C-alpha cells in the first residue's frame, strides 16, 4: 500500500459525503493450546468431520435446513432415530428418491443434530433453506464487481462466499432493518446521543451504504452482519471526537471477531482521526473509507489520507472517473459510485433510493473485505488490503490522474486468479519442486484419509502451516488441518468449498512442541488427488 501524506492540520468536525445525493476457502481456527502434551490418540481418533455445511448467500429461512444423504441411506430409519432423540428439532418431510430431508432446528442446536450417529455417518451436506423469488436486476455496481471487462453480464457470483461470520461496522447516520438486511442489523456505538437508537436512520445515508455492503438484493456480502454505529445526525454531520470514539469502540472489541469498518464520510484533515484509524488497523480491524467528493487530492482530507485505511475512489458504469471523485496517491482502489441503487430508510419493507458519491463506492469495497475475511479468516488488515489491491483489475478506468492507482475492485467466483485478464505472453518458467511434503492418493465419495500416514507431525514453534490439495475436476474434496489441543484432535483450519482444489493456511503463534495431522475428505464422486503440505 502506498505511503500516504501526513498533514498536521486538525479538524473539529467531520461531515458526511453525500455530494448532490452525489469467497480460496472457509477457514476456522481454534485458540492456542493450553499444553503441549504428546497425543494419546493416534490417527484413528481424528474425528470424521461429518456432513459438510454448504453456505448460502440467499435469503435464508430461519432455523430451516435441508440435509442431503449418501446413496443407500434409509431416510425413514434416520427420521425415526432423530425423533427418538426427543430433542427440540422436527423433521418436516423426507424425499427418499432425492435423498433429501427438510428439518426445523435452531442454529444453537444444529451441532448436536449433526453429531448424531445416523446423521454423522449418512449425511453429506447440510444447507440453510432459502426463500426464492422471481429474478430481479443486479445493481450495476454489484454486477461490475465480479467481472473483469464490460459489458455487464446481469449476474453476480462469488463462488459461494457471502461474508457470513464477518461484522461490518457502518459508522454513519444509523441503519434501519430494511427487508434486504432482515435479521442482520445489530446496534453499534452511539455518538449522536439524541435519544434515537443506532438502528434508526433519520437521514438515509447509512441505510443506503449498509444495503450496498450486505443487502441480499443490493449488496456485495449478502451474509455479513451489519453493526450500526450512529456518528452522524439527521443533518448528516457529526464531531471528530464522536467518530473517533466509534472507531475506538470497534477497535476494542474482542480480537476473535472478524471486523470491518466502513466510513463513507470525510471533512478536513485530522491527525486525531488518522491516529484512530491506525490504532484500529493495529488491533485487527480492516478500515475502508471514501476518498471524498471534492475532485481534489485525497491526501488533503481525513480519513482518506490515513495510511492504513483502504481509500476508495469512484467510477461510473462506463468505467470512467466519477466527476466528483477525489484522486491521487492516497487512493488505493476504485469502485462503482455513480447512480447506485440500494436500500431506503423510509421504506424498510422494500423501498430503494439511488445515490452517487465516493460514499457509495466505499461500501462496495467494505463488502469485498468481508468476503475476503470469510475466505481467509486469519488475514490481518494488511493482508486484506493487499488481496484487494493485488486482485483488482488494472488499467480499466479513464479520467483519473496518473498518480492515482488504476485498480478497479474485483471479487468473483474464481477469486484469487490473475488480476490481469490479458497478460503479455512469456516463455514458460522452469518448474521448481514444491517445498515441503507431497503425497498422492485416491478416494471415493464418503471416504477420508490422513497424513502423514505414519501418525502425526511435530512443530516446534510459531510459523505457517500450509496445505494445497489438488483433485481431479468434478470431485468435491476438502482439506482439514487438525491440531492436538487439550487431549483431543480439533480442527485448526479447513478449506471446504465445492471445488476439487483447496488451500489451507494456518499461522500458529505458540512456542513449544505442537502436533498436527492433515485430513482429506471426499464428499462427491471419486478420483485421485495430490496434497502438498509445509510446516514451520
């Protein structure tokens, strides 16, 4: 990321930018082990991960689930077993022909259901039931985000990544619980203190921003949770101290929470705000900010000039610079910001409004940050920034100064591919052997195997464990890294997409001896695979 200028001027108030109404793989980590005892249980004790939970990015039906079973499973027997458990869940119907079962089960009880022997051994997938509707047009800004080139395709796909488990803290005018955000708006910090809840919005700016971040129709990260921090009042303005207090509030939340801040606001230069952004960044918060709407150097204003922030300029639907957008070396990435349709505060049952501004560009990037964090839960804010800037599509936007990085926001169903879709041909490099250990094998649906096959391996200090699994096309193979913690094998990290290739990265921070096992699981079809794994 570029070094941004540090100005000394301080501002006492910051105003909202409303100018003229202008998913590698899901990974879950466990905490540090309380001891480094030698494993008493060997490979056979590594648990079967059981049915694979398939994340949905649609409008999920609360506590309703669809379980898909393996060939040969008698669903009547499974239903009887589930009902005999006398637990607070209910089998609604079974479809033996399609090996599917629909259930009602509270999220908090789902783990117990999936751990039942008949479910553990027989089910392949569990997926949240969704509400399906007639197709609606994809907003152009969302559409532009998942493709490298124009014209727009009219579709949006992220490979099943939807930002679930990631918090996006919207520091703005508040956020109402619009239907497009139903169930995913939580109260945050209140700096206005006028008696109104943070989940209200008398101005409308914050609700529009939140819809672009996480709306099921109008948003980028359709499964992320919005935390509404009200730092701007009904007039669209607020104080430096109030905004700083909200940033500090998010920064001081538990580090285990995956947090993104979006600030679609700006004013003059403020060292106080710049330092608050840097503090949040150092505490694990990815901060995304608008570049500003004055058509000037973004390095002149805060928080756009704050070094650790991801500063966002705006483009239009023809890949041109938005006339109002700030520019310069303090801009990190460009995103759609002209005529953006999103959620309305005055019509929470489905109303929309259309706004323009770098305020509208910033939430596109905040949504992508949530997707990146779901896909890479161990990423630091710097790594999130580097992912976004290195995967952005280069040299697409006309009209910006040459000092502005010409990088257009991108996240698609093949996230992580070469950001240059038309590279200059070069001669093939001489292949180099992969570091670490490489093993091969073959699996059928429902089978699993572990490596090293002789037992487990030891690691004697902090460092990165990385596994790359490559199966044949058409298979669904997943990769798990287990760590021996408190007398049992627990999943330290996993990659469980619907693809045949998975990558797992786990950064251990512990000193002393630790013990690990890799596990490959085949969920559908059959075929060979290659696993390369590297340890510290």
